[in-house]
C-alpha cells in the first residue's frame, strides 16, 4: 500500500475527503507515524515474527533507527543507543524492529508493511485524529482491541 493510499483511506474514515478538517497532510502523517510506533510495540509484545531483524555487534555499534529491543537475552550493553558486546566478542542477534514511519516516504512509495499492519496503523491513526477533536472513541478503541486479538488468534498466539 502506498503512502498516498494510506492517507486517502484515513481521510475517508475521517469523512474528510474534501480536506476541510485537516487541510494539510502534515498532521495526518504525524498520526500515522505515532500509530506505526504503537502498532510496532504491540506486535513486538505479541512476538510477531514479521518484526524480527538481525544485527551484528562487534565493538561499539550504533543501533539502527528501527531498533526496539533484542529478542531474548543478548550479551550486549546498550548505552545511548550504542551497543557494545561483553568481553569484546562479536555477537549476531535478532531484534524487534519498528514498522517504518509513513511520513518518511513519498506519496507514490509503497510502505513496507503487510496489509494487516497498514490497516491497524490507519485504524489507530483515525482514533488519534478523532480523539484530538474530542469525539467519543470508546467504541473505536474496543473495536481496535478486538481486531488485534482476532489477528493474534488467527496466527495462533
């Protein structure tokens, strides 16, 4: 799904196709970014294998921008987003990564995430946007919670 498609779906869900409530995409991009971070953290806590990446640490190594946490225990110390292996060894370890922030892409670029992940990001961004305008979002939150539980159940977790 492209960034343009994500923004259009979000605008459609907000009933703002005419760009009246949100005349610029800047704020909607911020909602999508915040939602991508939240969805990443949630999926990582659910141990979603699609968010696992690999990192080799030999000496002080800057953590990638998408780094959330190591998968399991790793003999590495992290200080100020710099990882250093214990005892000077080289360590290759898996880590939980963040989904990409949609605002870092051009409108025509495909966002590298699954359709399910994009849907969750859009749904959560809609909730953030509606909450900013002080709408009652309790039903939206319940629906989003049920959706994430259903996706986890389908994957057998």
